[in-house]
């Protein structure tokens, strides 16, 4: 909940995790982005060694919501929507940091506030990036990565996204993740990738399932790990894809 203390506390908690994972590194910095509502966004910047002005972004929203109530702070575990995406980002970061990898181009990991009420955090961040002429070369959105659909493990959303970058991701899935995938569509600006697309940046949104097979417990108090079979293994495909993307764009 973007106006709740718990919404803010979640971001402060993640900040401590990311700082702990990257402590002692002078090429990585973690900072809050405040907005004119309670929940801040969080941005980790990992400075590129060769082309620091070129930026790749991996992001997901950190707010959750329960649509079965009008309260502004209620039970909204959001395990899939979108703790899964935040955990996926964190895993990509953890693996890369532990491999003594240094990106040639700058990486930014972003946890956006207030997505569930209209992509508010990502909209502010993307429009500020545009205003500051930030050279964003590519954006990946992780939003719902841990619910296994009946057929494809990864669905590349083909609206409000960038076709060449989607095709690059498809190639990475075939070569490195090696799971069944296909194309699907939201039909509307359904997550933060749309904020970047609207500013003219290339964005992609690899999603957990075809729309009709996706997790029906989202936006309720039933969006829990138990209701995803108690396992986090579906999300590992997305972490692998995120890592392949980061490595793949350094050449
Ligand atoms: N993760 C959802 C988007 C989603 C849901 C994509 C199901 C694919 C299948 C996201 O957090 C969300 O709920 N978005 C809002 C839109 C936003 C503009 C308020 C939505 O879909 O209602
Ligand atoms: Zn949602």
C-alpha cells in the first residue's frame, strides 16, 4: 500500500538487503527516491567500467494491494504480485555480485513505488530520466514471476514493449534458459514497462503465463507462496533470463 507505513517499511527493508549484499563496493550505490506519497522507490546503480553513460534497467514494483477492501492499509501479501519480481531482481544482483563481475555499461536495479494505483513511481522515474536525457538502452520488467502456467514458462508480452529487444530475449531463453516460451499480451499499460515505453525507451516484460492462466489470487489476501505450490522454482527461470540479459548487453 503506497500510503501505508508498511509500504514504506518494505522499501527500507529492501534497501538494507541490497546494501548488505553490496557493502564495501565503491562502484555500487543504493538510494531512495521520494515521491509526494508515503512509499519511496529504490534505485541501485552499478556503474559501468567502459561506457558508464549507457544504462540498462531491471525493475519491478514493490507495492502490493488488496482489491477486496477500500482500506488504504490491509492484508496484501503480494507474494506473486510482486514480491516475486523483487526477489528475482535481488537474485540477479546476488549472483552477479558474487561472480566478481563488473558491467561495462551501467546497470540500475529499480523497485518502483505505487504501481498498483496507476504506475505512479515508474512514471515519475521514467519521465525524469527522459528530462535528464538519460541514455537508457534497455529496460526489463519483472512483475509476477513465480506462478507456473500449464504450458509456457515465460510469456513475452508483446504490447507496450520493444520488438527487437523481445526477440533478443527470446534468443536468450532458447540458448540459456531452455524452457518453453511464447508471446502474449496485456491489452493495456499493465505494468511499469509501459512507463518506459511511453517515454520512448525500449522495454520488455517477460511474464509468468498466458493471461488466462496467470495467478488468480493476485490483489487478494490469498496471494501467498503456499498458493504457488510453496516453491520459488518458477521464478528461477526469470533470474536466469535477467542474468543472461545483463551479460548479453555488455558486448
Ligand atoms: N502485475 C499486475 C499486472 C498483470 C496482472 C499483468 C495480470 C498480467 C496479468 C500489475 O501489478 C497490476 O495489477 N496492474 C494494474 C494496472 C495499473 C495501471 C493499475 C492492473 O492490471 O489492474
Ligand atoms: Zn498488481
